[in-house]
C-alpha cells in the first residue's frame, strides 16, 4: 500500500482554501472572458420579440392602452393605402375607428416572428358591429416592425370593402 506524504496534501488543501476565500472574476485573474459567457448575459432578441407580440395580442383583445405600444414617430398604413404618422396620427385613426363601429372582438389566429428583422405578423379573426349597421366577420393580417421595444411601422392587410356601408338597390 502506497503512503502519501503529509506535507504535499496539506499544501494542496491550504491552496484550495485560499482560492475559495478570495475568488476573483476571470478578468481580475488576467483570463479572457469567452464570448459564450458574455452572450449568455445578453437578452434573447427572440424572447423579447415574443413577449412584445403577446403584449400586442393582449392589448388588442382587451381593448387596452394601445398608444403605449408605439414609437413617437410610428408610421401606420391601412389596407386602403392611407398612412398616419406619430402618436397624433394613431390617436386620430383610433377616433375614426370608434366612430365607425359600436364594438369589435378580435382573436389572434396565428402569430409569426422574425427576430432578425424585428418583425411580428399577426393574423386576426374579427367580429365588428358597424355603427347603425350589420355585424361583419373580418380577417386581417397586421405586420409590425419593432425597434427599441416599440412599434416603429405597421401595415394592415384586409378587404376594405367589408367595412363599407351596404349598397341599397
């Protein structure tokens, strides 16, 4: 049976105890910090985009404070080609929507994300009660460009004729 020398084992233990007590960061010990460690500390852009998509859906379904979703210089384009700019334009568009309908409910059918471009696409199924008119079924696709956690541009695709008053014969 081999015997260990007491002196070497005790020096190792003392050195390990010193290292534990005075731990320093890799940079403080003169080591390079690997990219893998730095990347782990950065927020995941896909997760942030998915969280913002959930916020858009929740705000739309609950008819919440939608203006907080937008960047101050947002550009919003409807299926008719009409565009509005900024928070004032979004507020004006919302006012026109409120005057046109008595109530609407929306269900997100599908949500697609592209974290590389910061794009969220949402396919909506809606039921809209037109003011003084019928209730219509409506499908819509909304494409949102996200920058710095806000909608910077958006485009809506739907059949604009669905929202027109019925022609009387």
